[in-house]
């Protein structure tokens, strides 16, 4: 039972990166302000698992996006805990994935040192934004359900009673 509970945030994150790979470009064409980071040369949205390059992107960028998406899934998979820990892991994974993508984008653009620093700062900001915006979904998947929820409540109540008795 705990294996299913612990893997659900990973499955939700995997669905998010697959959806980003499949529908990320279509979403940007429908909602124009999502294209602002891409217009500045920053990673577009959360990393997506893609099989082929989109538009004029190179295979290197496509491979980097897929590796970044798998890094995000792995970071969430390694997080064991509740809502806040899983949300924090998704946030850290999103920042790490965007930093990886920014490094690859600067290398393909042959950017100078100043532009490299700008890419990294922008990737940090976009990773934080996407991590906060989407991290609650895997966080919700990490919440205890059913019998586990009742067991956790009993354990918390028992621990508080023991603490109160020790203080008396």
C-alpha cells in the first residue's frame, strides 16, 4: 500500500512532463503571454518529454529537455513525505531542470559570459515560477488517504497525549 502511495506523486509528475511535451507548444500558441520566457531565450514552461524536435530546435535541445524532464521526475520520486516535502521537491526539480536546459541553450547559442549569467538567472526565476505553479499537483498526490489518514491522526493524537503527560 505504501509503495502505491509513494509512487503516485512520481506518476503525476510524469504525466505533467509528458503533457508539457505533447501540448506545451499548443498551449503557448493559445495563451500568448506564456511565450514571454521563450522570446527572451529562456526555457519554455516545464520540461517536456519529446520524441522529436519542435520547429527549428536541434536534437541537442530536444535531448536536454527530455533529460531535464527525467531529472524532475527523479527528484520527485526521491522525495518521501507529505504535501510540503513533495511540493518542495518538485520546486527543486523544476529549478534544477531549468538550469540544465539553460546551460544547453547557452551552449547552442554560443553566448558570452554575461549572457550565460543572464540565462542562469532567468532559468532560476522560471524554474521557481513553474515549480510553485505546478508543484501542488504532486503534493496533493502525496497526501495520506483512507486508512492511512486515520492511522496518522491516531498516532498524532497519541503522541500529543504522551507529551502532555510528560509535562505534568
